[in-house]
């Protein structure tokens, strides 16, 4: 269940960004999702919550529009291990 937590999603996104695996379109999806996130839960860090929402936005868009690319990104994350 840890993989659906905001901090885990934020770490996964950071790993993808640090390794320059995201296209400019994917980064734009993350940015737009992050900007629409709002404050989030009271006990969560707003920045982490926003990044997690951006990650979820990108994953959802890719799931609907480019599942092969989503599988490719997930393969990269899997190869990186469970704690990128």
C-alpha cells in the first residue's frame, strides 16, 4: 500500500525527472496536475501532495492515451528497484 502514498509517488516522479526519462509533454502534464492539486490533506506536505497529484495526472493520461509509454516508464521504475 506504500506505493499509493503521496510521498512514494513524489519520489517516483523525482527519480523519473532526475534520470531525464520524461518528455516535455509528460512534464507539462505533471505541471498542470500539480498546479490543480490544491492544498491536500492537513497532515501532508502541500508540495509533496502536489507532486503526487502531478504524477497521478501523467499516469492517468498515459493510461488512456499511450499505454505503451506508461508501461515503458513503469519498466524503468521497476528496474530502479522499489526505492528509487
